[in-house]
């Protein structure tokens, strides 16, 4: 005798299947399909075919325990399939997450998507001086207008060159080679929940590039929060909004809490977190990160006291 199983479904996610969530100026994310719900995580953890406990509060507590203690396998039982439209430069970062199943639009087979991400005059970011891969602040719009105008000219030229090549019969696989990275591509992207949460933890972070962060925020806040609300709550509490303290962080924090300011100063110099260059104080990256962490606790580092 076999027990009939009922496929877990999520009415909140069913309601937005195929709905387009706009991102950037011409990109989007939409849900194509999914497998599993919060109950699937609980079921896998208990290795049972029944509904398990009938108390939602107990299911929530179990999910929070699993995520808090890095029991990742039950979260792999849930899978999300998305259709995304994204600029190529952002897609390069996205595709580095190799734990997904991906099928991308092919410009070798099809005509390139007639769309490029445009940058408004107030959106041009300046290069950060203390972070080679980051930005800090924006250019004045008077500068931004010139940059945006040059961008439009470049996109127009690239589009004309591409279309002219196609018209004279150049193979699509070769005609595409000078298209800018701002050109949009599309893909079906499927990933299990464990790896999806890892993707979101990295790409929703304030240090992630703004463009991919907008996609991650849309996926997380608009889709995952509806699909697995209990897992999403646990993720926000124990992963995304957590604070991690290295051994060095703990050592210095213990000195600060005990009130031994001189010992804390000495520790910073010994660990080379603080050094002097002439009359200028130089802080290591670890020191800067530590200062950000304890600022959330209402504390100041020893070099600011």
C-alpha cells in the first residue's frame, strides 16, 4: 500500500509566476518554476514522508536551527527557476556562481538583444581610493551629462556596426564580437535554496556592485521572501544581518570591554592595525572592518578615543 503524496505548493509564489519584476533600465527577473517550500526543508530534516509536526512554530524553530548551525542539505531540497534579463558586465559576475543550472540566450544562433543598459547623468560613480574594485560617491551631473552623451554615441555606433555586418552577411558568431558589455542578455537560471541564499548573501551586501545588488535585492525581497518566508526570516537573522568576529576581533574587543585602553593601543600597534606614516595615521583593512562592526554596538575603536 502506498500513501498518496501531495506536491508542496506556495500560493504566494504561484500568484507571481511569470510576473516581470523590472531591474535597472531594461532588465527584469521573473519566476518560471519552483520545487518545494518551507515544509520541504522540514520534511527533509526529519526524513519523513508525512507532514511532520502540525505546529507551524515548531517548523519555524527547526528551520532556524538548521540555518543557524549550518545544516545545509535540507535547504537543497528547494529549487527556484528564474528567467532573467541582465547586462553582460553584470552577468559576468552572476555566472561566477557555478552551482546553478544555466541556459543563456545565444547571439551565435540569434540576433543580439536590441537593448543596452544606459547610465543617467546622476548615476556615474567615482573610483574608490581605498578599494580597487569598488566605487565611492558620484560625479556632478555636469560631468555626468557629458559621460552619458558619449555613452549613447558609443552604443549607437556599436549597434550600427553590428547591424551593418549582419546586412552584408557576416556570420552572427563574428558580427557580435564588438558589442559592448552593456548589451543585455537573457537566461534561464535554476539554483537550489542553499546555494541561492549564498548568492544573495554575497550580492545583496553593500560591498557588491550596485547593478548586481539590484538584481539580488529583487530576487530576495520580491521572490524568496514569498516562496520560503520562514527560511528567509532565518537567513536575514542568522546570515545576512549577522556579525562575525575573528579571533583578532575578539581579542581587541575583550580589551576594550575590560577598559584597558593602553593595552588596546599596544595591541593595535603590535598587530599592525595602526601605524604612522609621518604624522598621518594609517589603518589596516582589518582595523577599518573592526571599526564598522563595533559601531553597530555603539562603541568606538581605540584609535578614535
